[in-house]
C-alpha cells in the first residue's frame, strides 16, 4: 500500500491507496512520480487498474505533469480518472507527474493506479530531470527547510514541493494559506527561482514566480 504523500522515482510502478478500504470525506492525497528519462519529450502512461471510487466523488483522481518548472497542462487538460470517466488510461508528456486524489464523501474505496514511462534518453541537459521531491503536510515528521540539497551547488535541478493542510481539503471558503518564503540562492547555481502554483477546481494554476 502506498502512503498518502509518498514520492516514487522510477520508470514504472504503481500507487495503491486504500484499495478495498474505505476512504474519508475531504481527503486530499498528493503523490509525486519522477522517471529517469532525459530526452526532450518523455511520456507517462497511466492505467487505473482497480478502484471502488464512488460516483459521488467525480474526477477524484487528477494527474498533471511538469516539463522542468512549467505545467504541461498549460497546453493541454490534466488527466481525470475515476467516475464518471469510462476511459481508464491516460498518456501525458512530462518529466514529473503529480497525482492528486481528492474526495467529497466517504462512500467509496481506494484505487490502484499503475504508471510506465517511456523515452529514448538522448539530448540530455543537466537539470532537466534532476531534483528532490517533497510532499509536505501537517503529518510530516519535520519542518520544511530549503534548500533541499544544501551541499550541492552548480548543478541544475528542479525540486517539486507540494504543501497540503493535514492531507485534507480546506473547505472553509474563508480559509487562507499564508506562505512566507525567504530566498537566499547561491551564485554558482545555473538558474534560480521559485514558481508557486495553486490547486483550484481540479486544475493547477501559477500564482507567483
């Protein structure tokens, strides 16, 4: 079973979350997948192998991908799996995938989602598929500290960090997340910046950079 908030690195594998077990209302579980291919146009192929997702939790699984820091979904719609979708497969281009499982009710059971990446491994550019991935929430064992690799300088990389509140959807319309970021980059780095995205109505949108 895959834990809520787990990161997986590899060219194939699966997320098995609460399969044949009941999930809670208001769950918001994020998983980050990163493959090893380094060519210009690699792809992920996803297959929803099994699920008991309730029809009341429409589009419970959202998958979006990144090429470097840019969301591939900016030029295409992120994949939606689970009821009412009859298609159980999706293919998306990108180097990193973010899988979001969000529920409204507690009337269904979990799922198994397998993935397989493909690419030819040519045209390698340092940093295009390097980085540290973190899913951070109230259940995380330690506080989030940046940089994630303080001992590495002069190497290109893109780190993907997702932040949720206690692995739960914040449903109160008056709630806000205040994010205070102190940026102090090292001059030897090839490229420096932070791009902040928000998840709204099943889609990720850039909020600040």
